[in-house]
């Protein structure tokens, strides 16, 4: 039985996928890595998928997704069923990166958190996004152990009970009758019904890369293309923290919130702070242009 199975969900971002997979191999060397590719057609991505088949399992779904998130949630359900024997599973996406070494002891701590607390369904492995603090504060609440915290609920649609980037025990979800729904808010509602709050890590090990290209719906709208140009979307990987840097970070952590911009560094270049993770963030007019084109497409598909 594998201690940790890391599933990476990917579409047409070969450079980012390589960065994500290599960060897992470097920082969690004993993890089993499974790539779920949602029918990529980009030559760079296809070439990398061929190269990585010798060290990772690559799975392509039978059906192509046609909704906003492609086949993401369908693939999550496939992953849950196929790798249900794993002690722990971690879901990441191609635009994320592991940023520090994760020890076997830490994996055991996560496993113990689940075993000792039947209402814990998910652990969130990522740092807090600084841009989120502009919308509402993140107030930590006491969790069952000092390495984790819960997040006070201010009525947000997701992130209190569930996130698309999570660590979990597959058997717990299966026993509860879990079925991944087609959006984070729907899954957050389901997690609220089945479990308690999601546990956040005071010492996270993963993070979304800032300012990456978006592929929602798999076909870029004019508004999205213009937004990506304005935001200078590009490849901004994180510098992986050394063991000495991790020790320094740990000294500054709890009760200091693990906000990405405070502890991580993009290398060799960084976009302006606060980092954003959707090109349309803060660009209201282009967001309207994007939404109008999406609505027109849906109307013509009827």
C-alpha cells in the first residue's frame, strides 16, 4: 500500500506540468505520482507526457470534458476509485508546485490527524493567497493538533470545508459515499454535510504558481486572451526552500499566517504583489467580455 499517492490534473501546460512533477519527485521522493491528462493537444505537453511515462503513471480519461472545468471532477472520481488503497492521497494541478521537502514523519502526522479525528475530511496543503486577504480576513481557529488550524467561516463559497487542492484518506471518503461534484462550492457544501472543517497547515508544502495561463472551458475567449496579455501571464516557478530556510520559516509561522508572498520567492523573476491566480482577477471589463462570449457559446450549443 502506497503511503502517499499524488494525483496531478493537467491540460495543455507542459512546462508547468514538468515543474510540478519534478518538484514532487524532489521533495516527496517516495510518493507515487499519477498524471490525469484531460486530452491535451499541445505538442510540448504531449512530448513531456511521453517522456514521463517511465517514472509516472499517465491516465487519459475516456470522455472529454465539455464544461467549465473540463473533466477535472470526473477525473477526481476516477482517481478516488482507482487508488483507494493508498493510505493518503494528495490532489494537485499542473499550475501548482511543491515548495519544500515533506518528511515521512509529516505524512504520519497527517495520517494520525485523520485517524484520531473522524470528522476531518480534508487537509489543505497550500499557503494562503495574499489576494484573498483583500476580500476578507483569514482568522485561524484552534484545530485538534498544533500543526493545523481551521479557518473561520465568513460565508465564502469554498475553502472552509473543501478545496480542489487537498490531502485526504481515500477510505474515509468512500465510506461516507463521497462523489466529487462539478465545482468547489458544491464540493464544499458536500464536505460540510459529511465532515467538519478542512484543516489548514501552519507549515504548508505546496502552492499555486502566480499569473499562469488559464484554460477554463479549454478554449480561450477574447477577454481572457487580452487579460493574459495585460497581466503578463508567464512562468514564475518558486524557489524550493532549503532545510535551513524551512527551519527559519517554521520559526516565523504559528501564529503568523502562512501567506505565500511572505514566505515564498519566485525564481528568477516574480510578478507584482499581491499575486493573482486568474488572469481576469481585478479586470472587470475584460471579465464581462469573457462572460459574454462564454454565454454566446453556450447558447449556440443548445
